[in-house]
């Protein structure tokens, strides 16, 4: 039997995982940009800092199952920062490196989200079904493909056409979800503020 406080905490946990996933998305995106395009490292360091803070709060939350106002406010600040960063995430005419950064960061983000939901089920004794555990291998395989492609590009080696076609297909699928990304981000604060109606 799940208590109301338990349910409320699971919603907060879900909000923190969703925020972590978007921070992870920006972190991987910026890492690839720095590695392949010599992009400015400042945004990467900023995201890394927010991600580390969020992960530290998540670890504490797993123990306490409660969110203090100061923590909640900090997480909401991070959510608004990452929402700003995500606004220009899908470009009009991206080159190959840009597509690679978007696809790679999306896969790593979805992997973190998937693993977070599995952990949520374990911590809060909720049945999450079979889909999430079944996807673990799927994400491991796809993130490995991305790592290889980033390595090849960084070494200025040719990426075979078949691989490029797969990446372009993955990218188009992500680009079609542009509207959903911003809707997702708007849910973070709702989850962090969630209260059981008395």
C-alpha cells in the first residue's frame, strides 16, 4: 500500500530525474561540441556544475524522500536555465557534427531517464512494467555507436554512408519531437511543486 507522502515523493523524484536527463542532454551535447568543433567550454562547465549539484540532491533525496524549499528552488532555477539552453537545440540546417551532437546527447539523456525510472520503481516499490528494463541494452548499444562516431570524426576519419544514413534517420526523429521537448521541460516545475491535495 502506497502512502500519500510516498506518492508525492515519487512525483518529486520523477521531476528530479527529468531535470537530470535534460542536464545530461546538454552536458553530452556541449562535450561533443567542444571535442569536435572546439566550442567555448564555459557553457559545458556551467552544465556540468548544475548536473553534479542535481545528482548530489538526488542521492540525498533517495535517503530522505523529502525536498526542502532551498533544494526545490535551486532545482527550479536549474530547470529554467536548461530550458533556455534547449530553445536553440534543434537547428534549421544542421551539419553532420551538429546532428551527431543532438543524437548523441538525446540517447544519453534517454538512457539516464530510463535508468532513473527503473530506480524509481525499486526505491518506491512501484511496478514500472517490462519496457524500461528491456530498453537498457538498447541504449547501451546505441550510445556505443555514438561514441565510435564521435571518435572517428575527432580523428578526421571517414564515416561510412550506412552509418551516416542511420544517424540522419535518428536525427529526423528527434527533430520531429521539438515541441515535445519544451512541453517536457515545463513539467519539471509541476512535478517539483506537486502536493497531495488535503
